[in-house]
């Protein structure tokens, strides 16, 4: 078992609060990703769990045991850092076995554990090489293998792919996903890369300013963001936002009049908001459609387009100056400055109040 319980955890440096009262439950065998912008506290939170930073307040429990003030070596956790931190004068085999050798583990057991880690990570042909003879991806696999041989209760990863090139990041990301399935282990992973968060996690923890903004599965956070921050942070390209006011609210739903003058009917309630209340309408690129003149809800001007082959991302500007991204087929590319009309998919639009909190409830889900 490897259940982690964090309650009202706080950390400050020189009077500045970095972690501000975090409450979090991590279940056995979950792959949990901490994600957020630089400086949000995600790496500090991981280091508090590992025992590498002293807690200013709150508690950390592992399987019901308080480990808040326990030494890192006694927490039964293994950490993989952004830098590989391999011993350059040792072979891969010796790097993998070093911690076990220091602990006085029997040679036969060391050989078995090193052999298992090498098999899982496909390192067997590299065991007699030294780190300088390895690629970046191979060095990171050795660093992960060094954690595997310890058989910890929880694996901690601090941005382990950030030093790899784009192709290696994709490859190693897939290897980590397979590793989690094979080991059936509890893993906590820190990244600023939302693609890693969306593709690896069972549970995503979005952090901002040392606080947890939202916790949930990747698709839950993508489709039901709790606020503007989460909505704008998760998704590539990101969600577009349009300012407006509530212009209608009844049993069939509500309507938003945008600053550009367009009116968008939504199949959801406006919650506690009255007619005239300021709101922000959020819509993702795949839920906007370019349509023939006279068939859309909103007129826009084409900006630049990014052609990716299978898809094209058209960046457009509303008459009120707001930027949106529209996902269209790969062979479509409007000219710069061309007038376009957009249709919204009302069932997939998001509504946020003046404080940036998600409001309303989709009526078809409430039935």
C-alpha cells in the first residue's frame, strides 16, 4: 500500500509563502501529476513530500504514519531529478546497484534487482557502459532504474524529461506510462508541460501561487475546468475567452451578448447571475467552426495560421480585439486579413463569472 495524505501543508522562505495550505489525497497505484506555471510551488511540494525541505506547517502521512519530520532516507520514497545525477566513474550496473551495496543488501539480491530493472528499462546491453557513453534518454532511464531497484512505496519525478529533445521526450513519456502499468506503483510527477500531465496522469493537480486550483482526471479538468486559470492552462492550443454579459436567462438556458455584438445561446443555466451580469465565455479551438457567410454567430478577421498537416490552427481576431484559435482541417488556410464567420458549439461552451469561477450547469447533464 502507498496512500499519501497531505493536510494544510505550508512552506515559506524568508517570510514569503510558497505553499499555502495544500490538502491532497494520493491513492495507492495512482499516477499523479503536479502541473502549473513556473514558480507555482509544484517542485517545492514534491520536495516537502520527499523530506528535502522542512515543512512550515501541516502534516504528511504515508499509509497512516506521520512522516512530516522523518528523515528522507527513512520515508521509503525514491526521487528522480531533472538532472540525471549519475556517478560518471561508475558503470550503469554500478550506478544501479550503488544504493543497495551501501545498505549491505546481499549480492544475489542486488543482482536480481539490477537485472529486473535493466530488463524493464531495456538497459541490459548498456550495463557495462559509463554515463558519458550514453544518450540523454539512456541516462534518464538509468536514473529511473536506480529508483526501481529500491522498490520504494512512491516514485517521485521532478521534471525528468525537461533536458531531453522533443523526440526523446515523447519516447520517454511512453516508457514512463508503460513503467507505471508494469510496476503498478504509486507515482508523483512534476511538470510544467501540460501535454505530459494530460497523457500520463490518472489524477492531475493544478497549482497556482502555492495553492491547488483543481484536482481531477485529465479529461475532467479539460471538459469541466473550475475556473479561468485551469481553463486557460490546460489545452493545446489553449481555450479562447470572450467578454460579454448575460442577455437572457430562462428554463431553456441562457444567452450571452459578447462585446463584439454577437449573441451566443447556451444550453446551460447562468447559475446565480442576473441579466446584465458580466461574464467570460470560454470555447476551445475544436468547438468553433468556420461557416459560410450569414450562417455564423460571430464575424472575425483571420490572423496567422499554423498548418500541421492533419490540422490547421487558425488564429483569428474578433471585432472587439480578442484572439481566438480555430481548429480546422489541414488543407484549409484562410488568407491573412480575410473576413470569416464562426459558429459556436453551445453544448461545449464554458461560462465564467466576474471572479473567474465556472458557473452554470449544462441542462442536458442535469436531466
